């Protein structure tokens, strides 16, 4: 569940960057660059985790 929420946060942030050139993560954590980097790292690790574990938990993917 945590990885899914991090992916949603990351996806919404990238959508805002692409649509409005507005980086919410940078706005919230930009004054602490290490924390901003940790958020980006957690989103990336979450994406890798979801890619590796998704077929086991997805009913549609498990059929194939």
C-alpha cells in the first residue's frame, strides 16, 4: 500500500511538472535538499518494487 501511495504522489507530481511546470515535492521539501532527494528515491524504489511484484498481485496479469 505504501509503494502504491508513493507512486500516486510521484505520478501526480510529474503530471503537475508537465502540465503547469510546478514541482510540488520541490515546493514542500526544497529547503531541505536531502529530504527532497529521499522522496524521489522512495518513489523510484516503489516503482521498481511494484514492477517486480505486480504480476503476483494482479488478477489480470496472473492469467497470462
